[in-house]
C-alpha cells in the first residue's frame, strides 16, 4: 500500500516519531509517498486530521495517531506500532460538509460554525424543511465526525460516523427556543456581526451577517476503529 504521513510539526513527539514510523511502514512492505497515496496517516491528534484536510493533504483513507486526549484518532501515540494492524482493517465512508456563501465555497470534515464576533446576540433563520428562527450566539452545522466535538459540547447528539445526515446545533439559543436537529441540506440566514468558521479556521467575517447553503458533500474514507466506533 502507498502511504502518506502527515505530522504536526508543532508537537515534538509527532516529529520525533516520524523516522521510526516510516521505517516500520517500509519494513512491513508499504511504500511511503508524498502523493498518490492509498492512505494518509495523520500524526498529532484530531486537529492534525482537520488541518491536513483543509490543506488538501488527505489522500485515500484516513488513519490518525494522537495524544491521550484525542477522540477521533485510531491510536494513542504510545500505540503507534499497531499502525500496521490498522492499515489491514476495512474502511468506511463518512460525509463531509459543503458551505456556500455567495461565490465562496468551503468544505469541512468536522463542522461549519456561524458565530457572533462582537459578543452580541445574532438572529438566525434556518430552513431545512421546517423553518426555524431564533436568537443566539450562533449555529453549528456538523458532520457525523463533528457531532462528537464542539457540537456535542453545545448540546448536540452523537451520530454514528456512518450516518448520512448532518446535524444543526444552536449555540445558546435564547430561552432554548431551538434544539438540535438533523438534515441533509439547510439554508441559513444570519443577521449581525459574525464569523464563518470551517473546521476551526475563520474563513470569512461580516459586519451584517451571512446567507449560506450548507449540505452534505463528497464522503471521505476512514479506517475502522475511529472515535466512538472503536
């Protein structure tokens, strides 16, 4: 198998692990490549997977090696020698998200967040078959993978990574006027000074708000044993 290795260069343990990891892969019959990979191993944690995805560095199926706090990653850093066993596992497809705001288009593996940028309440309209309008700090649209992260902390529900739905989770809705729900597509209007955040990266800021369409995108492959599916 042709394998690409992406490491978080800001984490000393991830950088230190690289030579030994690549040597093990080669010894096991795998070919370590920079492009054209069948699988990408992200070393550093859940955030490293998101970063690699946003930078277009993911090829083939994803495998994560992280710290003790990592949730999505298949292996903790102390278990890295098991990487050869994980590469033998089957893979499954999990959805990504696409958000369109006018002419701009972004893709997320984790979540798309509309959030107040001046500590004032936003007015948010959501149309996903059932119109909903509420006042709050923002809105999270997440993938099944993202449902175990920020969205879960905000009161959302954990979805199976194999789910074919995204989840919409209001952030601090006034008087709890809105609750989390699932959908395949949603049209969102945000009134107020706010930011659009994709996989933790601020992509746009607006003094007036956003009109956006969020929908399920092309799925990515991931090896069995990620996150809650371990």
